[in-house]
């Protein structure tokens, strides 16, 4: 997968490179509760980081999750 250039939208969401559950959910177009279920049940393999007890997502992990779940690409 090629390195994606940073879009202005993503930079406004997460200039630090880490996104909250709400920001990551918006990026993936799912509800924050969906990410919480995936984390607690391990239903989907989506990496996250715990920072001081807070859950954060890295953009590259979200992009990899999208790539890994691409269907009917050929």
C-alpha cells in the first residue's frame, strides 16, 4: 500500500496522529459504540493504543484495517 498524503480533513481531526474513538469512528464511518464492541469482544482486529487510560487510534492502523477488509478488489 502506498503512503497516503495527509489530507486537510485528517489533519484537522488529529494533528498529533492519534484519534479518539469518536474521531476514528468518523474516519471509518461507523458509530463509536461499534469500535467499543470490536475492542471488547475482539471481533475485528483493529489496533489501538492506550494512553493514560484513554483509547487512541493511529491513522496508519485505520488505513491498514480498511485495506485488510477490502472486498471484491479483483
